[in-house]
C-alpha cells in the first residue's frame, strides 16, 4: 500500500499500491488507478465540476445514456493512451479534445465522446509514455483557470510533481511556462 485517495460521495477510497508509485517514478504508462485517483482529488477540489468519472465506467455510463453535460473528462484512447475531452471553456457546447501525442482520436473514442469535435493544436509531448501525466496536467490547468492553449508543460518534472500532489492529496498546477 502506497496511499489511499477518498472517493467523492462514497465511504470508499482508491488504493494506490507501491506498484503504482514505481510506475509513476519510472518511464511507464500511467494506469487507470493513477487517472481515477487524480480525477477524484480534482473532484474534491472542484466539487461543482461535471465529469471526472472513473474511465473504466465510461462505456457502462454511455450505454445507460448518462450524460456528463458541460464538463471535463480524461478518456482512454487506443492502447495505453489518455486524452482530455472538455467543453467547459465553450458556450457553444463544442467538445475540445486535448491530445498531446496524436492529432486524431479513434472511432470508438469519438463515438464515446459525441459527434462534435474541435481538436486544438497542442504542444506535443516527447515520447509516448507520458500521455496520462499530460492528461492530468491539462485537466488540472483548465480547472485552475489556465488557458490550455497558452500552457507549455515542463515534461521533465511532471511525474515528480504528480507524485507530490498525490501524496499531499491536492493537485496544483504542473510546472509550466505561459506562451
């Protein structure tokens, strides 16, 4: 056991093991437990935010016709890849997709999100294993009021920052520069 992260609206908590800590410290893909724990912490910090649901439950919620509405969500797209879907910054309800590795989403992911997309030009990550960290950083930046189109994350220090945030049980903006 590395740590417990409380789940919003339940008496349960997510358990992050030492294995999750090792993944975070190395150059490995973050798993759904890292994403879920981070989204739960953000939901505690920003309780009126729609979305931030457990990525493993999204397909189940979609089949029950549950809508996030105006919100933000980290989604699993492709094998070992995480992206962000958000319409919080839009009055026209167009969903913005933040993908720091690819320029398009898979058909399966597009059908999960909906039919309206506006991919934005993002600053690309180096390598393919940090997409989960970038997704968490992007959601954190948006919820803290940063314009994601103007943020350039410092990839080198992001994992260490995420580990400190998880241990403090509070996500703060990731190291970045404003463009």
